[in-house]
C-alpha cells in the first residue's frame, strides 16, 4: 500500500507506475519489482510465501485471474481501495501484536484481501465476464484441481496436452477448455506456460543449473521456445533475469 508523499514511483516487470497515497501495488510470484522513488517509511509492504497461494485452489485461481493486474488506484476504485486499506492496516496491527495465533489471523486477513479482489473482478477486469466456478458441480471442480496438481508435479511428463488432461479429468476436450478458463482465468496453453515459467524462475536461483537444464526441467521442449515465452512474460532473456537475481542477492 503506497504511503504518503508527492512522489511514489514503483516498477513491476517492464512497467513503471507513478502512484498516489493509498494506491495498491500487486506483485505476483517471481516478478521483478522495485521502489524507484517513494517514502518507504509510510508504505506498507506485505510479503507472503507462494506456498500459501498454492495451499488453496481458489487462491491460485484469483492469482491467475489477476496475473496482469499490478495497480489498484484509490482514485479509480475508491470503495475497493478503502476496504483493502482496512484489511492491510488490521494485518499490520495483528502482526506486531501479542495476540495468540497472530500468524493464523494474518492468513485469514490475507484471504479476505484476495476474496475482495474476486468480488470486484468485474470492476477490475471488465472484459472478463465469466461466471463463478460455482456454476459447475463440485465433482468437476475437484477433477480440475487434480489435473492442475498433476501438471505442477509432472512438468516433464511426455504428454501434457489439453486433450490428455481432459481425458484424465474424464470430460470432453471442449468442456475441459471452457471450465478451465472459468476456473483459472486463462486458457490452457497460457496457464501451462505460466506454471512452467514459475518453475523456471525458481530454478534460475540455483546458479549451478545451466539454462538448458532449467528449460528442460520446466517442461519446455526447446531452448528457443523457453527463451521466447520467458521474454514475452518477463521482458528479458532468462540469462538476464538470472544476472539480476544474483546482483540483487549481493
């Protein structure tokens, strides 16, 4: 949450944002980001583990739905920003208190934060007029969870095609495609590339891994396709990204 001051410049990925107090900056897993010029004292930064997001499918769905959303403007979305400010302020107070179970309480508040993003999805993402996943049976949603978990744990499997995954879920390919978009917020090929990139960015932190190893272990079939997808998403080559990680660590 952006603090006070006339100058509040942040970067996320390839984009630079000049923000106002009480705006929110959203940085998703493995995204390069920085505070270029801002009053850090009054800004509120909340950082949490990716394991928390991966613990619940609904949280994963919200993250993927808003993967390209990095700023919530208090001027453009005053009601939402005000509600998010209340939640984040309570989270800060809870974290620094002596109240029992403060970590669990912070997690509950973080879930409230994410749920608000979901409730305001038509305002934040008007082109996405999807219906709720609740429109599908619980059994079908559970099948989708099984499939996505399988993919994340088997990125080097021989066949992760949409057809193969639809067969695993026990539904037709067309129905699989439709429900997958509803549940994750993106089409199957886009989602699969995002999961592969998450794995790749994690592996790039291991300096003993070659770029070829990183690409293959992430499920990319070739170095050119790895470089292309990585550059499209991150705005730089994998090697450049690794160099930035090493530089920041030092």
